């Protein structure tokens, strides 16, 4: 009997997996260790292909010591930009993006007005500091707001890949576009389960072949 | 000899053509008169089809007295939304939109900070009023920032039409997408020239047939 072939699957990774202290713990104590920890598991799963947008990989390099990481980094974690001049996205998403931005812009103005009204009651310097924080929160939270976010989303779309990210703005868009996603906190379990399945298949394959 | 056939052409209209006082002058003194003036010319050009997105038409109805306008309004100016769930747009535009928004968001914050710093020197009420104006200018000028803007752009794309608008945000995107556009200030000349060409063709046609 021919063994059931495991489906090959592509996975797109965000840096948060290795960089964000709350997230990377599953793989290592430092970003460099986390990358090594990931590569150790990933090397055991020939059915999975791992990708990272080049822009995101560049960010990652600011956090890790590449000299301490084995060459597996380049054979296992592929760096690739999305084909942004060939890909298209559904036009109705433009409406959602524009509506979302409108709401945020209005929210930003209310934050600014509140700050102006607060000056008489507080220290100007403190008011400006809290203005900056509140404004950024109002305008940036839960939105795709950078080139890197778009890279992640489009690469996952292009490769029909599973997207591993903790960024809720990106996740919201992944939902709109039908891109599968996984939180980094579940990613180690995902890898361990994949290793188990690969081993099962090897056993089944060996039995089938005997 | 068979006469050369005039190319049929589609034209998508923004409301500014009829509503904006600086623009509508070519067609009439009031929005209602401007619409009538346009219809009078348009009725003489069987080679042109005129469209307006439904959302924009709804805006127009707030400015005109439909009872005073002939039924030509509905046979000559077609109301139609773009097929937003079928159309796609090139993904690289997302990058441009996101970058543009980032810049504006940062500009908005600088405007807000300046307002906070201005409170000690001016009246709070005045500061807030000028904050509102400056903030809106910083965040909205030259950007597609409404559902109606997207409607205009997508309908022109869908119909491969000439887009007549004065909105620089929409024009900028028309340029990115390869949509032809014309300023309303040139539109009356465009219609008059079209009428001339239609008449020439009729003459040529009649001669050709004799």
C-alpha cells in the first residue's frame, strides 16, 4: 500500500516570533537563541517551507547575531519579497481601508483637542508626551500601517501560506483576504505536531515498503 | 467610401462639475442650471456615454431641484456603482497608500503638538478652531479619503472611461492606475469639440452615402 503523502505547506513568519520577549520564550531566551531553537525544530520537518519577507528579515538582523547562527538560517528560512507588481487585491478592500482611516483620523483629532484642553490643567511637557502616546494608539493600533505589514500579508497571499504573526492589524486583513494565520504562542506546538506527523509517515512508509 | 466611425467613449463625472461654484460657471449659475446646461450639450453627442457613481449622484441630489430637470437626467447621465467585488487593484498601490497615510499621520501629530504649545499664547477656543482646520488640511488634502472617491476611481477603471474631477487626491490615483482624467474647467470645450466632430461625421456620412 502506497503511504499517504503529507501535504507540503508554506509558512510565513513575522519577526515577533523571535524578537518579542513575550512570544519568543518558547524558542530561546534571546533573539539569537530563539532563531537557533526554531531552526533546530524546523530542520526536522521536510514538509514545511519557511519564508520571511526580506524587509522583515532585515529588521530581524538588527536583533540577532548572525555569526552565531548556523547556515541553516539561509537554507531553512527563505527570504523573499512578495511579487507586488503582479499581485492584485480585491477592490472592495480599498473601501474598508479608507473607512478605517477616516475613523482613525477623526479619533486623532479628538485626542488632539483633548490635549489642547488639558494644557491649562497640566504641565505642557507632560501633556505633549501623553498626546504622542494617545495619538499613536488611536491611529496605529489594529491597522496595517507599514510597508512590512503589507509585505507579510501579500507574501502569505502569494504563497497561499500560513501566516505566523502577533500583529492584530495584519491578522484582521488576513481574515478579510482568507489567509490562514496562527499566533506565535501556538507555533512551537504546531512544529512539534508536524515533527510527530513526519515521523509517523516515515514509520508507515517503512512498514509499507517492507 | 465608408465613413470613419467615431469612437464611442465613456465619461465618469464627479459632482464638482455642477456643485463647485468655481467650476460649474461654464454650465449654469446654480447647480440645477448647470445640470440642465450639461444635459443640453450632452444630448447632442450620441458617441459619448455619461456615468456617475450612485453615491456621488446621491450627493448631487442634495444640491439640485430634480423636479425642474428634464427626464434626460436619467437617460443621459447613468447612475452606476463600480463592481467592487469583482474589480481588483494592483497590490503595489497598497504600499503607496500606506506610506502616504503614515506621512499624514505624522504630520497630524506635529499639528497637534504645535496647537498644544500655542495654548499659552492664545485663546483656547481659537487654538482648537485652527487645530481643526490645520489637522484636516494635513490629513485629507490630496488623498482619496472617502467611499465616494473610491467609487469614482473604480468606476472609471471598470468602464475604461475618462474621469472628470477636480479632486487632486483622485487625480493622483488616476495617474497611478492609468485612468484618463480631465479638469472640469476643460469639460465644456471637450463637449463642444465632441459636438463638432459628430456633426462633421454626419456631413461626411451624408456625402459618402450620396
